[in-house]
């Protein structure tokens, strides 16, 4: 069995993303709009992370700050699930809280 996740990126003449759509047919997602995404892929041979981060030129700076804050929280959750490292997961959450406070995302 195979499962696919597709990203379609529309670019302007300067190759700047103007539209991002993603699909995950097995998850019931078809051509869903996105303004930004971060993709990290682990290469087991080189023991290195390959990554792509893109956003459309319509992505607002305040939304980007929230996006990164929520990504940090998601990373804390994923790290806990994958390693059972409770203390370090909480440290990531603490940093996410600090990040949000410094950017005035939370009071």
C-alpha cells in the first residue's frame, strides 16, 4: 500500500510562491489552500535533515509568527511521542512560551 501527500506551488515570474495547495487523498484532503509550510525530512544515510520552508507573498508577518509558535508546540508534542523525553519536551514548550511572550503573541 502507498499513500501520497502532494504539494502544488504556483510561482510568479520571479519564482516567488503566490499559491500553495496540498492534498492528502487518504486523509480526505483535496487541494486545500495553505499560506506556508515547513517540511523536514531525515536522511538516515547522511544523518542530516533536508528541509523546505515556503510561504506565499500574501502571508502576513503576524501570521508567520503564530505559525512558528504553533510549529514549536507541535515539535514538542512530536518529540515527546517519538522519544518519551518528557523533560526536554517541556523545555521546548517553555521556549515556545518564551517565544510567544517576546513576540507578544500571548499576554
